[in-house]
């Protein structure tokens, strides 16, 4: 069985733990495995703690390692990610969002997570939560939640 979570956000982290648990409760899932999957290249799934300062640390890390615009490099002093030079790409329209940094940031996160379900509850540690990580904000997105296992 499956469920889709639709959203559009400008936040980097969106906690969807309660929505996933509600899906399991509504479907009367007891023991099995739930998978949360993002089909989007710049929208990821991450298991981490829901703590504001931790999220700020991650944002600072990403901004430092993969800034939205690069320092000049090379003889041409290129300040763009090659992905953002749309005239070099034949497969995209010229109004394509400039998001090369978002694609590189996605390397730090996964597109899916699988979590055991035991006695109808997500088997997460005390602080662990399920997050959508939106690296290219304000876009219509959907995340697929599937369950494989026993039901009441």
C-alpha cells in the first residue's frame, strides 16, 4: 500500500514523522517496513533529530561547502556551476531554475529511507525523526510512502 505526501515549502527541513505514523495507523499496519521515497533530484529524505540549532549547523555546513554562487575560479573566473550555464545544455528550456548548488548539495542526503515498523509504531530512536530536505525551495513536490508487511 502507498500514500503520497504533497507539499511546497521554503524551509530546508520539514518534519514528516507524524504524517508517516498517521498513514501507518490509518492503514492498520502492525509489523513490517515503511519506505519514504522522493522522486525529485533536489528534494531528499533524511533521518535526524528535530533540533533547531542542529538544523542551523547543517545549513551553515552546506552554505560553506556548496555556496549558491561559487568563488571565481580558473582563467575565466567562472562564478557559476556548469549546470547553471543553460546555453551549454541542450536538454532544458532557458527558463530552467538556476540550481546547480542544489544538485551538488543533494549528494549529502539520500532519496529514500526504510524504517522498521514494530507493534504499529515507527522504530526510530529517541531523537530520530523523518525529514524532507528541500534544497530547491518553493516547488510543488510529492513524497511516496509505501508499506510492506502485516496488517490487523
